[in-house]
C-alpha cells in the first residue's frame, strides 16, 4: 500500500477520484535485475468494451501525467488530454474502450517509491529498484490481460508515453493492431539527458532529501521544483518563449514563491515549480526520468530496423517542428527504419511553435487530432468518405494540377494489374484512393505538404511526410512494382535525382507532366512576349507559381537518354479536347504520361 498519512495525499499516492485499483500478485522480474513481489496498478477506463473485445485503446502517459486522461462526467476534474479524449473527440469514448494506468514507478496509486517495501515495512524511497520502460509495459500488459483484452485496437502516447508505445509494438506485437507515437524517438539526445541529470542532482542535493527517506518529514520541495523548472524549459521552444515572455520580460506575474521572479519568465517557472511539488513525488521523478534516459532502441537506422523488426502493427508518427527534445529528425529515423522493412507506416511533422509540449495543446493538435481520429477509424471501413473532414473535400485539386485529372486514365493504362504502388508527391491521396478501389496494394504516399498529408491519412492511406528533393532513400530498391510521379515533376528542384529515385524504388516508373512546349503556349509567348498563361498547370503569374521547371516532351526525352533511363511506353494527349496525340506531341499535346525503367546495360 502507499503512504497516505500526510495532508497532501494527491502527491503521495492516492488514485484519482474515479480510478480503479488492481493488484498483480505475480512477482515482477525487472529488466535491470531487481524484483517486485506484487504490483498495485491504478487505472481508469472510459467507454465500453464491445462483445468482440476489439475496440480497446490504451493511452500511455508522459512523465508528469497519470491515469486521468479525461473527465468522466461534468462533475469530474479535467484530464491531461481533454483536447483529444472524450465523447465525439478524436479518441471517441462513445466508440472505443479507453484505458490509461499510472505507470510503474509513478506516484498516483501504482507501485512506486512511495509504496511500502514489504521487506522492512518502510517506504521504498530511493531504494526503489531501477525500472525501465519495458517494465512499465509489462505491468500494463498484465492489466490489459486482466481486463479480458487479448488485442488492443491501438496503443497511443506522447513523450515517455511514446516510448511505451514503441515498446508495446516490439515486445507484444500479437497484442497491438496499431501504434500512434507522438513527440518521441528511439532515444533521448545527450543534451536532453544532461538536463535530466542536473534535475536529479537538484533533488538529491536538496537538504530535505534525506537519502530518499523523507516521507515522515519535510519533502525536498526545493530540489523537485528546480528539476521541474529545468525540465519545463526543455518542453518549450525558443520561439514560444520569446512570444510569451519578451513583451513583458520585466513585468513578472506576482507569485508567492521563494524562487527568483525578477523577469516574467522567472515568475512563470517559479509558478510551474511550486505547483508541481503539490502533486508529484521527488523519488518518482528520479525513477521515471532515469527510465526515460535509459531507453535506447539504437543510434542508427540499421540497428533500429533490427529492433523494430518484431512489430506487425500499423504505425502513425506525429512529430512537431519546434520540438528539440524529441525532434522530427529523430522521429524520421524510426519511420525510415520501418519503411526499410516495408512496414505500414504514416508520419507527419506538424508545424508548431510550442515545442515538445505541442501534443498537449489544442492549438497544435488540430491536424494531429484529425489524423488520430482517421487512423483509428481505418480499421472499420475500407474507404473513409464519411470520416473525411469538411475542410478536406476529396474533389479538391491534387498537387499543383487541376481538379479534372485526365491523366489518371492514362496512368491506369500503363499500370500492371494489381501492382504495389508508391506515389511520390501524392497530394491529397485522390489517385491512391482510386488505385486502392481497383485492387492495387500495398500503397504508400510521399507528400511534402502537411495539409495534404492529413487528407491522405483521413482517406485511410499510409503516407510519409517528406520532401522529394531531400531524398526518399529509406525506401528500398525495387520495393514497389510502380513508382508514380504524377504532375509533380515541374515543382521539383532536383529533377534528375528524383527521376533516378523513381526507377530505383519502382520496377516501373510512371511520370506525368505538363508540356510547356504546347503549341498554344508557344503562340502566346511569340505574340505577347510574356510568360504564357492558360488553364490548368499554366495558370500562374511568373512571380507566384509553384512551377520551378518548365519541361517539354523533348527536354524530358533528352534527360532520360542522358540518365540511362528507358522510356517503355508513352501517352500524349490534349487535355482540352481529350484527344490522344500521335503526330508531333511536343507541339500538339499539353500533357505527357510515360512509363520508365532503368536501361539495360
């Protein structure tokens, strides 16, 4: 049992008001070598488990979180992820049976340092054994099994919660249908660990720490507050701190605190530190932050690929542009490792100035919530027109081309039957959806625009948020029967490099592009002496156009010859008349669709 004889039980172990408790009496052999004879688990649930037991969603919380994800009723206190979890919200508690438990080593009702050690009848304190993320997940697994669930629809979490999600998918693949990882990576950077080391030292050197046995006296509140203040800096970004504090830097809030509050940022941090000690235990902070720092799936893609190999679930990774603690580049390492093994994975780098805390803020989680909602719903239906948001009409233009995509029929003519397809520059996923309807599989989109990535996920399509000009090297050689580059060629910087990738990734490449040597365009240029403009991909002013390149059919043919690329088939047509062009297509056709392959030496 936990220590509860103090006046501040919230910090020292009581479960949230509507939480439940279950005790596992089987000894827990810890990864680091210790053992806990039995485990008390504090958890909360929302919604109902269906008869098939197939709608269970496990949410894993971050370091300072707990089981209270969302309120249960109007009289309940708000949870830490109220923006995402609840009736009608992205994780819809009217639809899913949602579970969240306080982690092993925590201080809100699950076995941790504030529990009594059965060997001596005293609180564990600093003698609580070293635990790892794998130990936390094993405790969660026991709880999920106890609840009668053999397979989870999804495991979801951010930060420390994201590390738990990764571990679930690796250690218990048979129990995980899908995984959603937010603001997490394969391991914390040395800089991130450094902040944690200083925080733990602040706690241990507080005069009231008493070797971790402070439960019968004053708690090391100063040290814990400093650790929280230091950590909170890492949760923010430089941009968000400048916006929040620069305008009033010498106008601090009036706070009742012993900490410095000369500057507005100081009074803010003092407030954060003082409030944190009211609800958290210093020994738990040391225990959980150490577990985060010990987490390490590997430092390069090859090691990560080996570590992630046991996973069989669908993946969604959400990272945030200003998060330097678990940056998008680190998330992309995981994505690349999974792509290299042909795992089903989607990813999006969400533009946000809020730093690591972005996944907890409504302002940063609009697109994130939409993707979570759609990703969870994908298992229910093959196509998701009823789940696509009003903002993402499936009829809107794809990439930079016009809505009436006459080249689709031509692309389909050049496609092998039921082929696997990667669409490089997938836009809103319209073409991939058409291919899926016709039996093509597996499919993967690659798209650089965040909004279009969201649309693809809402369609139930796997998509990677990436810029083609930065390479798609993680996709293995010849891993798809077809690599598409549909009406994207003219917007690319490294045209030759991307064409090389098309024929590397696909056994056949199919490229469609507008022909800027089309007769009417020539006439406009000759007659008016200005950049030609007409309907379709040409309808832009010279100073405001997504077209970086202005290819003609002859230019494209010449580049292919120079790069050792063989044009297997070609279809040229006039989009205004719908007529297929055979006679002098460089003059008479405005769109080209070609099938490519590497020329045989």
